[in-house]
C-alpha cells in the first residue's frame, strides 16, 4: 500500500516529504496499527461521584462529579455498569484478576491460580510487529494489598505476574536510550544466553523422564518459562541492529523525583511517544496509590480513601477528588492523542482503545466494576452510559476489545460473547 506521504526520488536517494492534505483521499491509503492501553486504579472509585443513575442511560445521561473535568469529551467515552468477574471472591486482590477474570481456586490443592491477562493476549499479536511486545508500568506508592505479584495487573500465558517498570525514567530509557555496549559484544551476549538456555533445556528434558506425573506438570511449566525466555532472546536478536527511533517532537527525560500526578502525566507522554514511533502497541499501568493521594493534596492513603462511608465526610470528598484527578489526567492524554497524526492521516486516538477501571467497586466489593472506555481503536460507538444485565462478565468487554482491534479469537476468560451494542452496525 502507498503512504499518504509522497516521495522525491533520484538515482541515489529517497527523501520523504511532509504529509500533504492535497494527496489525501476520502479513504485511508495506509492501515494504521491498533493499540490498547489499560489503566488500573486498584482500589476502586467513589460510587456517588462516578456512577450515573442506573435508569439514566444512552447518550443524554447526566455525568456525575468525578467526570466534570472531562465533560467536553463526553461523546468520546463510554461508562459501563454491571460488569464483573464471576470468579472474583477475594476483595483483597483488587488488581490481580482485573485483566484476567481467572478463578484463583481453579487448580485443586492450590490456593492461587491465574491466567493470561487481556493486555498480554493483545501483546501476543501486536508485539509481532514492534520492538517491545508490551510496556508494563507499576506506579510508585502502591501497597501490597493491591494483589499478588507485587500488585501486577499483567500476567503471562502461564499465569505468572509480569513485573512492571518502577517509574517513567525506566520506561524512557527502555524506549529511547541507545545501548552503549558495542554491537558485536551484544551479539556475543545473546549467543551466550541462547547457549545457556539450550543447556538448561537438555537437562530439563532428561529430568522429565525420571519424575512422577505431578512433577512432570511442574517440569512442563518450567519448559513454558524457558520458551518465554527463548522468544525474548529471538526478539532481541531480531531488533539488535535496528536503531531506536525518537518522535519528531522534543522529548525530555523524566525526573526520578516525579511522584503521583506528575509521574502519571510523564508516563502518558511516553506512551504517546512510543506509539508515534511504533515501538510498542500495548500498555498497562497500575496507577500510583499513596503518592498520587499526596500529590493532589490529600492526607489519606489510597487504602483508607477506599473505605469512605459515602456521606459528606473528608474521605468521601477526597475520594471524589481522586477519581476526578485521574480523569482529568486521562482527558489531557486524550487531547494529546487527538492532536497527534497517525500514519493513516487520522489521529492516534482514532486507532487506540483506552480503559480505566478496576475489578473493585469500593472497599472490598467486587460487583459493578467501574469501567471507562475511550478511543476508536476497537470500533466502538462512544458517548453513552451503558447498563448491562446484572453479572455480565467483564471479560465480554475484554473479548470485544480484542475482536474489535482485529484479533481473531472467539473467547477470553469467562466471556459469553461480545457486547454487540458497542459496535457500529
């Protein structure tokens, strides 16, 4: 396919001209990549400030206080009610199962079990075309009570937590800093890593012949982990000689001192920069907890604020402030994505799906998960408040996002089907 950008050719050079509207047709000449972003709030939201009235549905519903900072973007997002995970019974693991919907007791004799998260299901497809399969970020100031795996919201094929980067500084260097190690030395290092893996794999295959069935299952799980490492090495080899790109706009390295709201804003800017240069198409971010509360002027911890009583006390006030502050930052992110042109001439926002939410509603309550969806990447009709039938699987939304983004799959988690009213006829 031909890009909308035109080219000047000579016998020895190919020079790209800037994007020219004069050459644009009514139909895109280039297919832009789809992208997904998952933002986890961990401790839920404020019922009074977040949820519209259940009988106030459709396009003309009234926004509650938390959404006032992004009221002008109302046509660009959808608010859901009555989505939940049927297997969620642990109110102290608010982040752990949000993107998986797994039953932690599914394996007999085990007290914990998880499955692949929806971001990683997307990364398995979208990551084939980018330097990084996904970018996982774990915000500062999260307490251990947000779940297993250091609060991870991202889980691999084996149901193991993916450790996130600790701050935007780490994300910046992974995306844009040059590797100062000489190329030949990097090649040798990757070769050594592959040789070491081969040795381990041979030993594991030999050991598998001499163990019980139960232990064979454990060894098979070990094989899966080795294959993950093999795939990672293969990926590194593929991109070894491809230089990292930087966006055309000026990009400043974030400060290590950023916490709370400034950290989030820096992370969103880096996500946008990564999308601009197509370094990554899948992002998940467990948003900061206690540091975020401090940054917006609250004296309460994230956990304490989730236990507000719903009346006009200070905790309820600060809880609504927390929700509105998160949405205000997301609103700024939306505006920036809208202003950034994608390769098909549309905006990056038009080709991206962003979710903000949690599988905790408030305190330790697991029904009616707070769910905010925006962006055009999955082909959704936005601008509505949608109240689903009670106990509708949240995984129905995850499946809708995957299928709407072009990933061929018929199920995800405990899904029973896509949410048909989301899509244009």
